[in-house]
C-alpha cells in the first residue's frame, strides 16, 4: 500500500511539538511502514502546496493521502483527490477539525494514523461555492469575517482561543450584508448574521450548526442565521455546543442541491475556514459522491483493502 502524508508545518504539528517537524515525519513514516504501508512524508512549503502534493500522489496511484494539519490543509488535499481513486485520511491538528470529528478520527497522531489504515474507504459528497470546493462547511456573513480576522491574527496563535477572541472582537462591530438566496422554490432575502452551507453537521470543536447534515446523502443544507442584539446572539451560541441549533426560532434550515446568492456588493465567503473574496453573485451546489475517505463511518463503504 502506497501512502503519502502531507504535513503542514505551520499548523498544529510544529506548534505543539517544539517545531520538530523532521522528527514527527520520521516517526509517522516508521509507524505506517510497520503497519505495512510504503509511506512518504512531504512537508508543505507554501499555501496551495498541499494540493500539488496530493494531486501528484493521486496521479501515481497512491491509495491514501493523509492531510496532517488544520481544516485548510484538509481542504487542499480533499480538493485535489476529488474524483480520483485515492482516499483522504486526516491527522487533525488545527483549531476546528470539523471533517475529522464528523468522521470519528482520533485526535492523537498515532491513533489517527492507525485509524485510516484500519478503516474502509467510504464515499462522501463535497460542496462547491463560487468555484471553490469544500468538504465540511462553507459560509458567508459573520463566520467568513471571523475566518478573515483569524487568518490575519495567525502570528498570535492558531488555536481555539485565537479564534474565539477574533469572534468576540468581530461580533461587536460586524454589520450584516444584505443578500438574496434563491433555492428555486424559495427566495430568502435579508441581512442575516450568517449563512452556512453544510455538508457535515459541524464547524469543528463540537460546534454543531446543522444536526441534519450528512456527508453522503447527495444534499447540502443552507442555514440562515438571523441577527438580534449582541448579547442575545452571544447567548444563542450555546445551541451550537448542545447540538440544538435547529431549535433556534431565528434560524432557517433548508436542504438543497443548488442555489444562488446575490448581493449589491462583493460577497466574502469561507470554505472550510479559509476566507475568499467573491463576486456579487455566487452559485452553491452539492458535488455528489466526490471523495473517498478512510473512516469507519461517514459514507458508503467499498470495503477494506
């Protein structure tokens, strides 16, 4: 079994292990070789490099490519592996790890490496917004602005608390943008606090925005979050942690296969946590059965290999 590990040195691995990236790479390769895999670890050098590494691995027929990093690294690797026979595996070390949590991937490095080797390949959907594919959740409005501020603050740290601080600062000054969402049968217009497009249930860290979302049902869910006051919106966050966001009376959830979002101004959006400046009109659609993943649940299995 041929395996490639895409390791992002500016994500969790280097920050939490004294930046001994070479040592981590050797240990990971040795562990997988002991499990019977021909493993190579490649360290990313720049944004987009993970996508290039994964595409090359798929072209030469690797069975598995591990994305070792945060949600951005997972997105790069997943986008490159879409519609290939090579399966995505994850070593979660970011601030959210939304897809990894939805797939039941262990949080520790050794556990995550072994989990993929021992798991079957399963087929899941992806989403696409403005030409950018995502594996877990995309969105616009508040969460996109927080993603932008979080990226700007990466020198101060990349963990959960950096994200929380960015969110609290943004919450006091954020002014919602007016948008119109057309699903075909319905039009939702207004200036919502945020709009999420969910392929999986959660953003990460157990923050569940759409309990009904499934990775392999051929659907996405749009979640429109209406804005209230700062304090009331802060209180509503508890529903994300408790998994009861769908009981919020100021939240609209609809399943869809494709929709359009328009605004009078360019729309900032995020894909798996990475901000993207978009146009005044965006198409959002599901990409069914797009990606093989190595996990024990989360999609239709093709069996162990």
